[in-house]
C-alpha cells in the first residue's frame, strides 16, 4: 500500500495515545516523492540561549514512491514519532539513533509487539521504486583492490571527470587497477553519481552482469 495523509494522521493519533501518553502535539503530514528516504521527521532549530536550542516547525515527510505493508508503514511512523518526541522535549542523544532512541525503540517493540528498526530496510524491488527505473547514461568505474575486493564508482559521462578520477584513484597503494565502462542501466541509479574520489565496495559478479556497455577510455 501507499500511505495517505489520513492514514498517517490516524496512526499518529492511535500511537500517540498508546505509546506516548498522548503528549505529542499533532504534526503536519507532507507526502513526498523522493529517492533519499522513506520517512522523515523534519524540523527547524534556533538558539534560545547559551548552549540551548528550540526545535520547531515539525513535519512528518512520508514517501509515496514505495509500496509497503500496512504494518511496515506503522513501524516507520513510530520510528519518526520517536525522533519527534526526542527533539520536541529537547532531549540529548549521542547521534540520530543513539542510546536514547534505541532504548525507546526497544521498549515500544517489546511492549507493543512492533518491529521498529534503526534503519528503514527495503528489498531490492522497493529500492528500485525509490531510485526510479529510467536508465541514464553513466560512466562506471570498476575498481580492483590489491586485497581482492572490487568496488565501483558512478561518474558523469565526461572525459575530464573520468581522467581526474583515474589519476586520483591510482595514487592509492591499495588499488590494483581501474576500468571504465559507458553504461545505460537503471541498476546503477541506486548509486550516487559525482566526481568525488571514492569507491563503493560491491560484489564483482553482480557488477559484471550490469557492465554490458562499451569501454570508456
């Protein structure tokens, strides 16, 4: 299913009463269609004193690009409600999903039989829904490491960008070789396309199945 504003609002009210003692003010729901997240509790932050901040303008942003089960959407809403509770009350945590977040998550999971997770896991098919299925022409670098691992990097189809990446990556003593392919395969939409000098480790056999394009020199 794909969530509606009414669905999110009704589940928010239900879980607010059940899990948060009805203490959370209702929050606007914004339906989005992006590639970067499934759900998000967004807010603004302003300083109100020395070392003190106020959080305001809360919104629940819910992605309608992807189909999930009703129960999975409920767990995502609860995930964002934990973020909302922590920020709204100015509580301190060591990171976005630090000890406080995890403590609250474990309590709700154990008490109410939920399956909230720190990361919003998706299947391969669901990731395709997020990233889109339109194939774009890209240059893909297959990077071979001296320890036997394989990595990839997606670059714009620009000779200067590829040349700069080749020079930079081969300076590392950990790199054995790098090969470039011009591809048009939606499988690579899941990876960021940039000129940055980085590598994403991957399974070589799976990568080779998608490197059907011509070599890019």
